[in-house]
């Protein structure tokens, strides 16, 4: 899973899988869920992210992390 934040557009993309999006559905105003060809969720795009989520901290609880990378 990868989190991508673009401060210029104030958008947050949560990349859940390394697969190409084939379809997208807006599930709430400014929140789009991307699906692969099999209908599995591959990502979530949140517009105006700083007004919707707290971007000051990321907490991870009980995830079996093999690698924790920052950039």
C-alpha cells in the first residue's frame, strides 16, 4: 500500500494494489474508488484531502509490514 499526497491539488491517493485501474466509481463527493478488471479495489482518490482527513500523522496498527519506506 502506498499513500501519495499532492499539495498542489490537495489530493490523496491510496494505492492498494499494483494493478491497473479499469473502472472508477465516485462513492461520495470527491472520493473515487478505482477497480481492476476483476472488480477488486486497487485505489482510493480523495480530493480536498486536507479538509477530509488528518494529514499530520499516519498511524499503523497491527499490520504485518515487511518493509516500511518513506520518501
